[in-house]
C-alpha cells in the first residue's frame, strides 16, 4: 500500500494539516516531511516501536543515534544533560539552520533513542513545517533522511515516494527543500572545551571555527 501524500504550505503550514501529521505520529506512524536540507523521517522519539521502524525502513545500523529536530533553543536545554558557552555560540549563530549539534543527552530521552550512546544530535531547522509539528506535538521529532541506506537523499516528495513510499503511511509534500547539502555536524559531547567537526555540510568549516573561537 502506497503512502498518502499530504500537501502542506511550506511557509505557512495549515493548522488542520499539522494536527493530522501529529495524530499520525502519536499513533506510532513514520512520517516523511521536508526540512531545510533534505526530506526526513519523523517519529515520536520516545515511542521505541516507532524508532525501531525507522531503522528497519532505512536498513540503518542500530549503533547510529538518530538526529532530532526541535523548535527552539530552549527545547535543547530541556533535552541536553548540560550545555556550555560553545553550544550557546553555535546555537545563536546558526539556528535555525543546517547545523546539527551533538551533546550529552538528558534523562527525558530513552537510552534506546540515543542508540545507547548517551548522546543526542539536535537542530532547529530553518523550515516551518517541522517546527510547527514539533510545537504541536510538544516533543522533538526524529530527522534522519528519508531515503534507503546508500541511496541518494531526497529534496522533493516524489523522490521519497519512489524510494520508500511502500514502507511508510504518510509523506508530507511541502515542495522542494531549500538546499541540496546535508547539515554540518559538530560534536560537543567530548567534554568541557572540546569539540570536533564530524561532517562539513551546508555550513563551511571555517564559519563554525570562527563562531567557536570568537
């Protein structure tokens, strides 16, 4: 059975359609939706059965933690065990935007949602649809890319349909995403004052370094 396609305005999401997406997530469904980089697979991260579904859909290795989309910096403070000045600099400079920050996870997230690493990767996307879903759900949502392992990431809904449309119940069509590069990933979980750029993506390395060293 193919996924339902739900069209949602990318800049001014219709509240009734956001409610529909949230109800699907609350029932344990996996929803593909646009972010500011690629389309991602969203589930409720505290629903472990739904989290398992993502690993199955993507044939993803289970030791890799899932990234989470949040609606605001204040939500990051609730999910992280602790933050520091480095985190504050990055969040102030690059959020909302294509920067993923890895921090030590707080107690609100099940260990399984961190792939038993104790770390969580967070970001506030520069995209109205996922932020509206997070605000309405009252929880972060997962953000792993909506593609099969080893296949190209998707920048439009038709690509998601073609790759995994038989495996998920709902694809949110918010038009093409704004970028075709992945997020830049910075790891701040290494201890006070330590950081590492794990992947250069839409934000160049030198911009991250300048923000951290200011």
